């Protein structure tokens, strides 16, 4: 099997030739390890596309997650200057905005007065919302996306063809809400005026469906719904049922209405052990991250028992205490443990629980592919270490 075939089988709950491996890398990790310019990676379709492909090949991943949109091909024309500033680079744009670009973290944009974009709850009109990309400066209010929105998917597919599983990403309506208003204000709004919040989430659902279907039309082999703020660290089961579940269900139903066989899965960080059943009720095909303690509270064996045969599962390796801070041998042992627990019966993808941190040693990441080659073959059985 090639990588795409392997991932397709696993996402459809089957047993491929071996357990697939696919991690989401932080943008900072691409900046530090792809040998490409960080500004090019962040601002250009080709730069990000090359970074994705370079590290997928280096680490032997079976899939690529495209978690930035395509970029305006004329972006360089809008730059006034680029200069060094306290270890970062500062881009000044012709419209007066500036962008601070650290060497190992996400860039940050500031308006001409030096402030980040912000809105108040009272200043939001639900009828003006469509989709808010957390990396955008302002939310999209038009009912369309720019013509270059899907260029990164097309670029990567043009390079890897049908050999690698290429996934698009959309942000859940609740994630967009939290990024738009800010975490504290976003949560307070749930209490202050739940009706208005729900109207906003309805509007954002519409845009999310359109973006996901655009990813699929561009050729994405699966869609990830990023729902990072839906764990117990942010909201209760009751609030999840009210503000997350119905809108993610509508998103998935909207995608499936047009692309019925397309795998759609959900990325939710942190403590989600008490809501695996609620995530399943959205109609998702799989759950990504499954953070173990201390980052979260998911016991992989319990998740496999509760979800196996109905949803595929992906993740559970601690990206901080194991991959970032551990040794290569500790990474191999942790990966092997996950395979032994979750591989039987199929439907498992080996991965870190959340994103690989910027300064994670590449030799630790390489151990994951090595582990699936040794211990992740089907028909699955325990293989004694040499």
C-alpha cells in the first residue's frame, strides 16, 4: 500500500498493511527545520507547500495536514520593508499594518496604531459573519472565499499526487467564536446572551461548510475540523451540548450532503475523556489528539473500547513530555505502547496528541515511523524488541 491507501483504510476502520503515522507539526517547527525562509512559509502558497512536503518526506508521514489557506500571489507587492527587530523580523505593509515574524512561532499582525485586531460582543452583527480564520486580520463577511484560498491543496496535490493522504482543515464555529472575541470575552458571552451567540454560530456554520466543501472540491482526501476550545478545560458538557455539538453536527452534515464518502474528523485538545460520546454524536468519522495525562485525561485503552469499530482514533503520544523532552528511545517505547493498545482491529493512526512543538528534536519524530515499521504491521501481534 502507498501512504494514501493506508490512511484511507484506517480512516474507514479497516486494517491496512501497517499502522499509519501522521503528526501535525507546529508552524514554528516548519520555520526551524525545513531550510526555507519563515516569511515565505507563512505568506506564500509555494513556501508553505514546500515546507509541508519537505517534512512529510523527512519524517515518513503517511499524511499531510494543510492548516493554512492559500495565499495572495501578489502579497510581496504590498510590502514597504522588512527589518530586524529584537530577534524577529518586522514587516511594514503599505496599508500601515505591521507583522512581527518570530523565527520559531506564529507571526502577529498589528493595525496602524500598534494594536491587534479586536472586537466587542456588542459590536458583532451575526448577519455580517461568514467565516473567521484565526490567522486573518479581520473576519470574512462576504459569502465567498478568495480565488487563491485552495491553492495550497492544489499545489501539494500537484507534487505528491495520489501517493500521500492530503487533508484540509477548517475551524469549528465555536473555535472561530473564541478566536474572534477572545477567550475570556467569548466564554462570558455564553452566559450574557446565549441567543446572540447561537445566531453567530449559525452564521459561522454556513461559512465553515462552504470552506470545507471547497477543500474537498480542490481534491482534499479528508477534512479535519479543528475544535480546540471544546474540552473540559474551557466548557462543561452542558455548554458543549449547547454551543458546540449542534453546529459541528451541521457542518459535518453539510459536508456529507455533497461529499458523502469523504472522511471528516475532529481535533479537540485537552481533557475530553468525559465527552467522547458527545463528539461522536456530531457524526464525525474520527477523533484526533486524545491527549493523555498530564496534558489531558484520555486513557487510550478506554477510548479504544468506547469508540473502536465506529470511529477511527488518532494520537495520544504526549508531544511535550515525550516528544519534546524525551529521548529517542523513550519516544519509541511510547509509540510502541500506543500501537499495542490501539492497533488491534484497525482504525488507528499513530500521532502526537497535539502539534509537534517548534524545538522538538527531529530524531525523536523519526522514531515514530521506525516504530510502526517494526511493531505496527498487520495482522497485528506483539513483536518482542531486539
